[in-house]
């Protein structure tokens, strides 16, 4: 019995290249939209006036103290994330990896993250993909902390307006998505979810290595990390002669952090 083979569909040579170009333009468009949204909330006149009247020595000293504290605390987060009884990671190795990632991140954020993952994988003798998956866990914790800060700050902000309402909506949607993905990882790792682990998405989720204890410790470290950023921003604005209440600084934190991690940053 002869069975006809399914018809083949001819693909034009240029269609695939246009698809790849379109995919490359989408992150840039999202980045530009986020930057436009943030810039629209900043008064250019106040910014220029603050630059002229700025107390540069005090701001430079504050920045040095802030960067040193952030560097040490950020490295502690990496040490806690990667250190395991079977695969130890020294705090010095975490400091070295994070320091190099900061340097390469000056040229491009993605380049700095790639250097961080490669150095951590090399220090522990693990695969780069495994190190990347552990960094994804930290990224989820970061997003949870940022969205929580943003939601609380926006809801308590005394300067309510369209931008504040936008922050509430974005943070609420972000937290809901994170909760959904967390539940998905638990389902993917359960014994009764063999069918889910056989799918590509389920296998990706089940490969994550995390526990509630690890998440709790990372949450505490990242809350302290972001409190440093908020304190630095409030004191920095004060030195610039700009009055900013704490709730406004907290609500703006997620947007600032997301913009600095976008492709054109």
C-alpha cells in the first residue's frame, strides 16, 4: 500500500532572516519604551539644576561606600546560592566572579552576566548550563523582591498619580507571574508529574535546584541589598537638593532596576 508523503512547504530564503531581525528588534523596542516611560517622569530642569549645585565630594564618598557594601553583599548572595557540601565555593571565588562581571558589565549588561556564569561554573567544575540555571533562581528572587518593594511603595506613596498606578499594575502582574512559575516548578519536581517533566518546559523547571530554605535566605540577602540601593538613592537625592520621600524611591526601584538590565542599557 502506497502512502503519500506530506507536502513540503517552500520557505523563501529571506523570510527567515526577516524573522530573526524582527526578534532582535523586539527587545530594543521594549527597552526604548521603558526608558521613555522613566524619562517622562523626570523633570529635566530639576536634574540640570541639581548637577550645577551638586556636592560632588560628599556624593563621591557616598558612592564609594555604597558600591563597596553592594559588592560584598552581592558576592555573599552568590556564595550562598552556589556553595554546596559536594561542590564548595569560597567567598573569595564569589568576589572574583562578581568583580569581573561588574567590569565586563560596563560594556554590556549581558556580557557581564555571561562572564559571571562562566567564572562560577569554572570555579566549581560544573557545566555552564547548570550555573546559568542557578542564576535564574537568583533572578526570580530579585524580581520577587523588586516587585514587592514597588507594589508596597506605590500603594503607600503620597504622590499618587498615573505613574504610581502603572507601577501598581506592573508589580502586581509580575508577582502573579512569579507565583505561577514557582508553583510550576513544584509541580514539575513532584513524583506525580512525570508527564510534565517529559515536556521541554517541564524539564527546564524540574532542573532548577532550590529549596524553601535557600529561597528564604536569598530573600533576606536581596532585601538588604535593595535597602542599600534605596538608602543610597534617598541620600543621593538629598545631596542633590531634591526632596524625595521614601515611598516614591521604593516604588521607582523596580522600574530603574529593570531598565538597567535591558538590551540597550
